C-alpha cells in the first residue's frame, strides 16, 4: 500500500478526535506559537498541512492565505471552522505537499506546524516548498523533531515505530537536516519546549 495513502487513512480515521487529543498541547504551547510566529504575516501565505484549521483564527486580514491538506476529513473540519470564522482571505484546498499545484515563486511565506512529522517523503515535500517560495520568501516551521540530547533521542527512536503505526506520525525526524538536503538554507533555529524537541526553523532558498 502506498505510504501516502496509509497516512491519509490514519488522519481521516483520527480527524473526529484530533482536536480533543491535541487540546492540552494546543492550550499550553501551540496557541502562543501560532500567535507569535503566524499572526503578523502579510502577503501570500501557504499553510501546509492546515489540518483541522487551528491556524485560521491567528492570521491577520492582510494575509492572503491558502491552506492545504491531504486528508479529506481533516480538511472538512477546517472548512467548518473557516465558515464559522467569517474570514474571506483564506481558501482551503485538498492537496499533497509532495505534489503542489502551484506555479514556481508563488508565495511570500510557507508555514508548517507539526506537519513534517508525517510527510511520507519529507525532502520531496521541502523541495516543493522551495519551488513555490518567492526568491525572497521564507519558510517558517514549528515542529517536533529528533532531540540532540542522546538520552531523549534514544527514547524517540525506541518508540517511533509504535507511534508511527498508530498515528502515522514520526517522532524522530531530523528536520534541520531535511531542510538542508532540500537545498534551502536555515537562517534561524530556536528551541521552543521540552528542551529541544519542539523547535522553530526559519529557512530561505
């Protein structure tokens, strides 16, 4: 079975309880990061893996936002949130990050929030992001990644097969390395929480 299809199936299955399961980490951590790193963006923004639409309420009206996700069920929840919000500057599309249906040099910003843990081929996805970013555009990622702490990394690697089987999520991705392998340059990296498991990356072409 195709890797992408298998992960899509897991997210479609989990969509109904996704927000409930994520509520604690959303309340304590992600809500403040969304406000800090996404709310001031202006211009054309691509929200990759918008999921159930948790970023919708944080964008300002000066941003022209396109949100994509490869899970139909997750996107259905995002569409309901968008309708409820009344926002007119956000559009949602069913699309795979590894095969973006946009022209080269289309976006001022591409943002991700806990997305590249589940992209089947992360380097290919990042290459697509590089392609659709404008020459002076920025990729902003808030992700959970493989720790540089050997003890923490040991347990991430130990439990990754089980977590991936149950949810489609990898907890041991070396996202900085993947960004660099895609041909982009990391301009900023910041530890956000749990020592260095949650990290911010800002990258350019």
